[in-house]
C-alpha cells in the first residue's frame, strides 16, 4: 500500500487508518486481534485510538482505556510496523482532573496510555478537543515536555476550528513550541463545513488532515435506502446516536452525491472515499470496521 508522508515529520502513513472506537464492543478482543493483524498484512500501518475508547458501552465519564489495552496486547513486538495515534481530553471520570487539557491531566493520561499500549513512545498524540477552561499555553507546554521526554514524537489536534488553529499556531511560533503536525476533524461528503476555512488553512500551514466519520456511520456506503428499514447489523440499528437521522433531507443529499459519483464512474462508496483523498493535505482516512471482508472492501474502494 502506498504511504503518504506527514509534513515536518519522518512518519509515513497508509491512506487507510484503522479506527478502534469499536474495540471492546461489538469487537471482542479475539476479533480485534484478527482485524488488526489482517490490517498489517494488507499494508495498513496507521492505527488510531484514544484513551476514552471502549466500544459501544462508552458513556460520558466512563473510564475508557479498553481499546488501548487491546492494542497493547495485539501489537506486542510489532511497534516498528505501525504509526500509532491516540488522544487526550475527553471526560473519563468524575473528578476535575479527569477531563480537559490541563497539564496534570495531559501528563497523567500520557503515562496511562503508554502503560496500556505497552509501548515507549506515542507517534502522534492529539488534543481531543479544545478546552476553554485551560490557558492554551499550559496545554502546549505539556505536549512540548512530553516530546522532550521522548514519550511523544509529534502532536496534533482534533475538533479545532480555523480560528482556534490559527491562534494555536501563533502561540507555538511566538514561544518556540513544536507545531501540531496533524488535524483530525469530522469530515464527509455529508458534512463538508471544514472545506470553507479549515482545509485551506491546513494546506497553507502544511498540517496533515486525517478525517473521521468519513462514511457518516455507513450512510455513504449505499446500504441505506429511502423508505426501507436500516439493515440488521448496521450502525443505525446498533448505535443510532452515532449516525445522522434517516430523513428525506439526508436522502436528498445522498441522491445528489450518488449522482455525482455515477458521473465519475464510481460507486457511492468509492466516491465517498476517493473524493476526500483528492483534497490537499488529506493523507489518510480513519475507518472503523467490524470484519475482515468489510476492511478489504474499503481498501479496494480506495484504489
């Protein structure tokens, strides 16, 4: 599989990034092991997780850690084969220091993630979302110190808007802090708001973009049809709160996207993936899968 270079790093990543939000439930450990190994066998070298991930059983404030623990066991002795990304900032407990981007929380959670993952260094460590209650310099200094200590190679941001990214870059440049090298936004052909300001800024500043929700909970695969019930085993039936409502407005958008796909000789699925990868600085798509055939289907659609 062709690898794409992340600017300002020595990292190269596959255009398919294995997302692990479903590790734990519905993917039990044995299935997650097989899926992870098969991804490596197919040439996938990029894996994305977070300290909060624990599958569909996740609720706000639950402790998380399940996906990282599974990866730690699945990737034992294989860390030289992967570029690993994880995140910090979401609520993982009842205390004041159990969420956000305070120095205390960031440094503590980095150590906990490293312990669960059973690795010495995190390749890419994200701020999972902005924290308006903590001075940004405090958060950036913590990431700088993690890099200086060798616990993190590079850092990134997730769910930041253009104004927040601009302020962050200015802070880094004025104080000599390492810049974030990657952005992880929600982005799909059904959710294109980052195209107005965020993508142009990332292109200008050389920030890699790794979108999540690229298939919008399966809606861009073609499995949902107007007037028909959601298929068994789909995200809509298993975790509907993680999907868009199946309204006429949604189907009108899907019809327009599918018409565009046909004009380009593509299926809806192929177009949903390839159209994003055609955007400057979009180097890899984070895709969560539940089976090996599903993974192979997505990888083939990206070719």
